C-alpha cells in the first residue's frame, strides 16, 4: 500500500457543532459520539432523531460528573471507534468512522460489539449504555414504546397515592390512634 494508502487513514473527523458548550468532551470526541448515536438508536418515522433530542449533549453532561480519568477512557474509546488505521487492521475498514457510509458504520459497531478483544466489547457497552440511557429517558420517546412516563413518587402533584398503603402483618391499628399513640410514633 505504501505512502499512497496512508491518506485513507488520515481523513479527519467530520465535526459537528454542539448546541451547548461542552462540559467534558472536546469537539472531536463529541462529533464521533453524534455519529455513533445516530447508528445506535433505531431509525424510522416513529423514533425521534438523536440529534434533535441532543443525545450527545446529554451524554456530555453525564460525563461531566465523572472522574476525569473515566472521561478520558470514554474519549479514547470514541477515538478508537473513529480511527481509520485501527479500523483497517481490525476490521478491514479503510476510512474513519465519521467519514464512512451508514452501512460501514453499522458494521464497525457490530465488530466492536462482537469482538474477541475485551477492550472493544467494553467500549461498545460503555458507549451503547450511555447513548441508550440518555435517549430512552427523554419524554419524547415515551409514546413510541407505550410508556406513560415515570410514576409520581411523593411529589405531591399526583391525583392519588403513588402506591398502596403498606400492611405490616396484622400490626396495623384497628381504628384511629389515640393522642398517646400518636405521640409515641413521633
């Protein structure tokens, strides 16, 4: 392949501008994450697009609460997904992830998911988990799955109790408590 082939591996990442200032990622890793999220989340008219929901921005916000070493590991995983040379050696891919066709991107992620190398499977699980958690926790996705949203747990705004009263094996009072009984409880 010689020096002529090195240009295939040196293609730059297709950069995507974030909607908000980044808190943990840099623009390079953020752009890779946007491309990965677009491939992880199901595409179709029913499902809101990850870019419209700001999924990469939400992952960035989640990562900002982690130890800087964990953030660096996550970014390095994204860089390995993006890297054309690593893609060529491990998968036969001749271009970077963000410069690849959608089918090639799907194959790349599938190679990470099913790799014999533990580190590649771990990268896939970390990125997939973060993207999926941020996507499916968006209220805009609830209707697609038939989910009515989280229950009201003690917010004070629910129409009724959030759960049935707790019965403690017959030790519940039979009637109203006396003033003396109420003082014991407090």
